[in-house]
C-alpha cells in the first residue's frame, strides 16, 4: 500500500487550486463539498467556477499564479491545463512540504483523491493507486447501487442512539458486539433503509435481549478456504466475535472477515512440529468465554469432521458455557466439486467413508476389507504422509491397483492442484507433484470426462 487512505479535516483549512479549466473544475466538484476555504488562481475560469465564485463558495484570484499563493495552504492542486506549469507548482509545493496533487502526473503527486461514494456523513472512498481507473469507476457504480440514499440518515440516527447504548453497555467490546448484531444481519442495504423510528425500536428490543454477562462459544466451519464457500451464518458470527481462535488451515481471506478490534488467537498445529495441545486450546476457549466474550472457534472445513470438536464442546459444557455450531463445507465436498464427481452414485456406491490418514497412534488402521471391495469409496483427510501406507493396505486386501484416485490439494483455493492417478501410482505421483499443502485423497474417484477440456476456475 503506497497510499494511506485518511480523511482530512478541512474546517478552516486553505486549499489552493491553481487552474480554472476542466481539470480544476473536476477537483472542485469534490472540494466544494468540504468545509475548506478554497482559493482558485487563474486569469480565466470556466463558467461553473465563475458561478461558484459569484456564490461565494470559493475565492477566485483573477491573476497568474505566484509562489506566495502557497503561503498557508494545507493542500494544493496543480490543475492548470499545462503539464509543465503543474510540474513546477508541484515541485515548489513539495519543497515547502505542502501536500500537492498534480493533474495527470501521478509521480509528481504527494496525494491522490479517490473515487467517492458520497452518502455524507458516510463516505466510501475507492482507490486503485492509479492502476485501474476503470475498475475504480466500476466499483463506484456497484457501491452506488448497493448503498441506499438513506445511508447517511441511518448513520446520523445511530449517532443519537449511541449515547443510549453506551449508558446501558459501558464496555466497549459489548457495544461493538451490539452494533455488529444490529448491522451484521442478512441484508445490509435493507437494514440501512429502515426508518429512524424503526431503527430506534430495533435498538431498544436488542438492548432488552442483551445478556451482558454471558460469554459463549461458536464452533464455526471456515470451509475449505475460498471465502465464497463460507456460510452467511459464519460471516455473521465472525463479524460479531470478540475473540477468534483459529487453526492453521483457516485462510487469511476468511480471517479478514473478523473485526479489526477482535482478539485473534492462533492455535494451529503443524504436523510433525511441537505445537499447542488440545487441553491448552480448551482452556483458552473456557477462559475467554468465562470472561464474558463472544468467542468464535474457527476451524477449517466443517468443525465436526476431524476437528476434535467433541473435546472442546465437553470442556465448555463442563463450565456451563453455551456452545453453538455453525457447519461448514468440508474439504472432501470441495474436492469432489473441483473434479465434478458425485460422491455417491446410484448403482455404484451406497456409501463413502471419510477417513483420516493419521490417528493418535500414527498411520490409522481402517476397515481395509470393505474399502478394498470394488465399490469401496473414501475421502482421506490428512492422508498425504500416509499415502504409501494406505495404498499398501488396500492392495494387500485385494483392491485393484488400477482403481482411480484423485488428489486435490488446496481445494477451492486459488492454488488448487488436482492429480489424477491410480492406487498403484498414488504415493509416487504425490511425491512427484511435491504436494505440501492440505490435500484430500479421493479413492475410487476419477476425473469426470466432459465435452470441454477446460476446467472452470473456482
Ligand atoms: N474439519 C476439516 C478437516 C480438518 S483435518 C474439514 O472438514 O475439511 C485437516 C485436513 O483437512 C487436511 O490435512 C486436509 O486433508 C483437509 N483439508 C483442509 N482444507 C483443505 C483444502 N482446502 N483442500 C484439501 N484438503 C483440505
């Protein structure tokens, strides 16, 4: 991030605009919304600028620019129609440490003005650091449709309600959670449209319901990594959480949905490395919930599949801490989706096993006899290290060495990799592919041949 987005207080500040042509006029349209004292210097200005000067909305100095115009300026726009002049003004302003914007000369600019969606006092500014003005315009158009005109009025109403909420909820985190509940609902633009009276009624009802003292834990499925695969309930929970306790495989793009002010606790376990034990994780959950926090325990995929959820639930229940579970898309489902394979097929397999490659004792033993049968189908979690063992066990129990196996690494993520192989070649192909991320082995599943060879990007 080369540019830091900040909102600059313009009250009483002098903003100098050098130039009276179209470039200056475009800047002035935004500047006139501020509370700055705007000074425009040029011997000629367009009719709009002249009108604004007449209305007393800006001070037009009808003469050539001179260096003393910079005196006392908080910001400068070098917006004449002459690039050379703009560059000179920019250089002088910069040498005097006055932030300057030079029209169409990004390198000479000390600041740039972003595209703006204006629902004052709510402002959304959009910047692409000059990479794509077209994208900025498209984003602006999109947000213009999504933020209803009532957004500003909504914000003003919450300002008056905040005092009431503050009185009843003195703790900052309680208040943040409260507002997250009011705003984190199903449909934000519908919520922004509610009348001030309806909002007040909502706030009062929510305040009544608020049980300040009780912490709770939500066991939330983060899905396989792609935030599109996250449930709405999970998004809402993340938005309202005070504490987010998360695993190694939870992707950054999912974590970013939490509030900035929330406390983030990493409790990832890296295979083969010393890491935090389950009892210590349980203790963290209990401690944070007893302190009254709303805790989200974020686990990759679905929290109830190879997630040691029962151990956490029992620890919490032992302290009478309420637990709620929000399911997620498990990685086997994402892996099957990635290859267009149906996990169950009428007439072929009536069951699929979800297996772990490892258990507490090492490579996990399974019911190899039934898995080795032609209709045996399995999705193996944590199976990369155990691939040779699984292959050996299945073949030992009579499985066909040509049985298809598909390995999906980083299912649903941008770096997803798929390997189509067979039981015979499984461990060699895994080694050759250099798989290092989380992967699912789909045993008995092949690529579904489609008329088009192109694979859809997730
Ligand atoms: N609760 C999780 C599983 C946790 S065990 C779920 O329901 O998916 C960790 C294992 O999950 C990894 O070793 C890997 O086998 C699998 N896994 C997690 N994310 C994955 C992803 N994006 N792609 C493929 N496998 C994944």
